């Protein structure tokens, strides 16, 4: 892989092709051949789109027609990455620095996350077919994978995060997720505050944090004044580890190092670990939880006469995780977007009774969930080619 001259020097293995990233002009190939003579050179990653992060705009596939024409006219080998979109089921979505990736790995690929051809696929197929030798043709396209609608599913408040806590781990100073033997999910950091003036909690953390004082949500890290001793809780959610380049080695989740309030070191912490396992989500007991405290766990059932792929619309929920029949479909964050529907493949559904569980860190009341035929409403527009 290479995107500049310094990437190309001295990397060749005799007889092994050099892969460029992505190589959009003849000069890129010329330079690679000059620095690494006598081996093949190809475009190893020609991007039809790019991954998306929470809070960004909607999918914008790249128009690859010009680049494909260059490769074909000049007889270059190339790999379109990615050709088939995918899904970051469970907690497999990574992050680029502080920006966590969506559950969807659609990527603007010619074959979408479900595996069905997009308008771009048909366009590229027609373009490539023009280069076939006379008398040859492409094989038929496989039948489109069916999808189904599911009527709105009613859920009930089953429990709450605060009623499903494990025994605490105690430490003078807060420990990161990895030091606690956990790499995903949530950790609640709890300590006691002495009476004092208002102030801003000074901590370094990786993840999405929500802060509570005596069970009441506070704004950011701004802690109100207290006339008596109070309980501080910081709920930190891991939202994907950095998945490439050197920063991977230093990516720890949770509170990193000391925590201070108005310059005073906070000590004697309890840490309550919530890895959010599938078994935990599906088998937790029904509890009479605090109906006014955010962090609700909602459960419901629905019956199907037949199964097919579907996209569960989470737009009525805010932020959390979705399970269907014990399978973690991934994170939803409809309050931020751009993804509002989670892909559920047919093999994870059953004829007869199905069970759905939603954890939402912001809601207190259950909402309905509906199965849709498409990943999103409307057709994504095509953007001009852009740099990685």
C-alpha cells in the first residue's frame, strides 16, 4: 500500500506486486515501477465511498466511472475496496481517532450492506462489459435478496441499567476499561463528593460520558454546589477502538488517570462493569425500575409467519444497543445520525415468536420499533471523486 514516494521505497518483495492506494493517474504507476522495478504494480484500494462516523452526513457514494475508464484503457489491474458493503454487528465498529464508526459499513459499495446491487453496480457492470472481447457477455445477475416489513413492535420497560449493576471493583484511583478486564460496553465510575462549591470535573477519558449527581443528570462535567455529601457517577460507554495506524496501541477506554474537582483529587472509586453481553441482555430479570431515570432497558415480542432480511427503524429511540433473539445488531444513535435503521438478516429471525431488547441510555419510556425494506429512505446521491 502506498500513497507517496516515501511509502514506496524499499518495500518490494521479489515477485510480489506493489499495491497502490489508490493510484489515480499514470504518474503514480510510473513512480512505483521506478522505485520497485521488475514487479507488477496495481491499484489495491480504489474507493467507491468511505466509512461513516456518527454525526456526519448521509452516504455519498463516489462516482468511479472516470477512474474505471482510466484503469481499463491503460490496462491496469485494480481492486475496488470495498465492493460489498457490510455491517459492524455487535460492538465490532471501530473508530478513527475520536470519531466512532457507524454500525453500518455500507461504504457506498456497489453491493450494499445486504448484498444487493445498487444503481452504481449496474452502471459499473455496463461500463466494464464494453471491454469484453467480441462475442462474450457477462453472466446473469443473481436474484435480489428479499426484504420484509414488520409492523410496529410494542415494547415495555423491562428494567434499567441501574437495577442491573454488578458488584463494584474498588480502587483509590479510577481504572480504565482494559485494567478492569473489559474492552467494550460501559463502566460506571462512582465516588463520594464532600460538600462544596460548584465546579467542573477535570478528567481525561476515552468514550462517551454521562454524569450524574445523586442520580440526577448534570450538564457535561459541570458539578453543582453541594451542602452535604453527594454521590458522583460517571457512566462511560466505549464507542469503538481505533482500528488502524499507530494510535491503536494507546487507545484505552474509560477514565484515564486522576480525576479532580476544583483542584481537589477525587479518591476511593467504585467501578461497576457492564460489558453488555448478549446473555445479560436477553436473560435479565424483570424489575420495577425508577421510571424517571434514564438508562432504560425495554423488551418486546413479535410474531412472524415467514422471515426475510429487514432493517429495524430505531428513529424513535435515542442512543444505545439493539438485540434480536440474542443477537446484538449493533449500536443506534438516532439522536445524532446519520444511521437510523439497523440491518437484521433473515437467519436471525424465526417463524413464530421473536424477542427484541433495546437498551437506551437517554430514554425512560419505551417506543415502537418497525421493520423496513430499505436501509434508509430515498436513494443516495453520487458525489464527485474525492481524496481519502
